[in-house]
């Protein structure tokens, strides 16, 4: 049947086709050709046996299918309704004749042709459903689900949908009365990176030695050959002295010399110079708890490309002394001044290193010596024994022939600076070598009185002197070379014997 159904939408079988197929099935039936008229007549004879008597007079003229042979028309004649007849009683009715058995189809082909006729050639074929639409729908649903999951994971729903408001319980009157305001958190300050010191100039050479002085980059340098044992001995000396200065604050400042900030480490290692950084740490680590170490090494190193030392002399310049002064004010808790609060004068200066080496490269390149005279109202007095003082006209000498000795009039036994503009109750005594001279004018701006004592020339007893003059702070400001010299250590100890 499937074979014949495949041609449902094709043209209808012709009379010749059906004759040939009937002959092939049964040669005896070849003469009885099946036509739509004979097939329909056979169907009508069977249907008449099943039609009720009430519609016996209904006649049909068969009309072929829409796509069938031409010339057939369907006509319907409706007879006039007959007068109703009185039905006979059930008992008098004749027994119904048995329903005639429909004639079987002569072969299978006839039955299939009949079905095709019944269904009609104008029936539209059923369209197969395409699988693309369900697949697209499934993919869209999956895509929506995936996007929803991603949005949920990223918390987009929490941003789009307002959070459910949690009812806040009303505080009771007692709680409202005792509740303290919540402090506003303060933002922690961002850590400031440590400044990096500029690199020390390196011309690629090792320089040369002249009379024990290194000549490098047209400058003279006194090399350092101290030791940790001497540094420890110096710190123990200060510990003994501080034990006799009761009621005062004691500070220690070790002042490095120029080679540490003017000669590259490569060249210093070449000449086997000792590390002043390590030597200073050896001193500070040995000091007792009663002494505050003022470490100025890093403060100077940050300015190693400035004129913080003289190039023809062993001392530091006033600019280096000023940076050290600010570091000390920080440790002592006093307010530092500025360079603008001084009157500056300058002159050419050729120092000790040029004299001892007689090097033309030093003599022909003199330094600039800057004097800083205070603008604050002060009095300056000089004494050798700490008993008799003589007042001077100015804090610094202005005799250019004195060179570095212009600062604080040179290495005097004791110089007292009184600041009449201050009344802090703080009085400072400085135990120093020649390096302390350049720092004296700056210190006078931050204390009521400053007493600058040179341990090599002072003839008095230092503990007694501190008591008599009401000293509150004592600063040992000594150069690294003097720290590592036993003679200078003994001179300091002699001030307390």
C-alpha cells in the first residue's frame, strides 16, 4: 500500500493503467476494466442495501474528484416528503432481512484505488515539521539561563534590585541617653617612600695620593682609618661623662668627614678606607640609655651633591652644619630656624688641604666661605676658663684671612650665645671640636642660651659649670676623626675629672 500511496499527489490512474494492472494480476479479468463509473456503481449497489428507506429516492450522479476525468457532474434530486404512515405494531412487523455482505474487492489494487478516490486528489500533503525551530528555542533558553547565571555571579541582581530594608528598632529612652556618638574613622596616611640619596660622582679613576691626602675629582679628601674598638672606647667615655650630668639631657652626634660623601665607594675600597657608617653605628650601639644618639649620616648623604663640605679644607661647610642642626632640633624637641633668618656674606677660601699638599688643582679652585650672621637679638661672649667672659661685637669674625676660624671666632675655650628673643627655659651646652663652630650660630636660634665648649681648650670643670649656669641639655658634637683618636677621648674625659 505504501507503494501506491507514494503516488497520491500524482495524476490519477487512467483506464489503460488500470486495465494493464488488472490483466497482470488476473488475465480473466482484463476485459472487465475498472473505470470511475463502474467503481462508483459497485459502491452504490452496496450502499443502497445499507441506506434507510426514508432516503431511498435520493439519487446521486457521481462527480469525479477535482483532479479526475472531465465530463462528470454531481446532481442531487430531493423528492417531496411522503405523507406519514402509521407504523405497524412491533409484533406485526416482519423480521428484518439480514444485512447483505459487502462484496469483496477483486484485488488489493482495487481497494487502494478506492481509498485514493475517497481521500480525494485535492487533499494537500502534510508538511513535515522542521527540527530547526525546536533547536533554536532550546538554544535561546540555554543562552538566557547562562546569561542569568553570569549576572548572578557578578552580583548584578544586587545592584539592580534594592536591598530589603531591615527595620531598625527604635532605641529606648535610656539607651538614647547613654549612647555615645560613633567616632568617624580617619583614613590612615599613605606611607611616604624613603628618599634616595643621589649617586656620588665617579670619573672612572682612582685619583692619587698627595702628602697623605687623596686628590680626586679636583678635590682634596682626608681618608678615614678608624676602628670599631676606638669607636667603642669613645662611647664608653661619653657614658662615664653622662653619669656625672644628672638632671640634664645628653645627646651624641658623630660628624662624618668629606670622604664618605665625596668619594665613590669603589675608590674608598681601593684605598682600603674604613666605613664611617659602620664606625658611627658602633658608637651609637654602645651608648647607654641615658644618651640619645643623633644620627646625621643619612641627612647629609641626601645632600651629597651640594656644597656641604669644603673641597680644599678638612671641615664641613655651614650648609652641612645646618642640615645636622635640623636633625638635632628634631631629637631635642625644639623648633629649628631657617637660613632666611640669617644674613649671609660670602668670600673665597683656600683651606688646610691645599696648604699641606701644595696641589695646584686645589689652590686654583678655592672654596666659597659663607658666613651666616643671626638676625635675632643676641649677645656673644668669649671665655677660656668659664669664669670670665668678654663680649664681642659679632657672633662671627669677618676677617677673611682667618678662613674657617671666622666661624664663632675660631677654637675658643667657651663661647656663650644669649638669645634675647626666646624664653623657653632650655639652655644648651655643646662639647665640640672645630666642627662645632659652624653649627653654633644656628643652635643659638633655638635655645635661650648656647654654651659652646671646645674640649681641647676649656680649663673649667664641666659638671660644675653646667650646674652654675642652669644647663638643661648637653650635646657631644665630635668629628669622626676625633672620635677615633685616643688623645681627644682623654681630653673629653679630663673635663669631668
